C-alpha cells in the first residue's frame, strides 16, 4: 500500500531549531534566507523522487578511473646536473640536501 507523501515545509522555526542543533549562530535575515533556500532544495529532491529509476544501476562515478602506474625505480641524477643542483643548497650531506629533522 503506497503511503501518502507529505511535503515538509521549511519554516523559520524549523531552520532556527536545526541551526541550534548544529550550533550555528544565525541572524534573523539568515534564518529567512536559508529557510527559502532549504525549501527550494527539498522541493527539487521531491521532484527527483518522482523519477522512475527501475533498472538503473547505482554508480559511484560516471566513468572508470584508471591511475597509470610506472615502475618504481630509483633514479639518480646525472653527475653534472647533481653538482649544479647541490650548489644551490645551504648545506649538503653525502651528495644530498641536508634538512632539519621534522618531529
């Protein structure tokens, strides 16, 4: 037996109560503006619920994502490039940058 759908009316009082539960401090102007906006959002959701989605599979994203992977290989820079690179460092150690410990 289908149940009757009741439209929830977003009143300023309901918005004020939800704002209180969410620990939001809203002005009267914000309460009225958000009440109208929330009412519009709920009306749109009700329109979406009227759609027949029989046979439509749920999906997490509209397309498959594949992350291209490369081989995990250690690479060392060419020696001439390494020297010019390290020349910009304030301190070096064992052909690398010396950095302060991060704790």
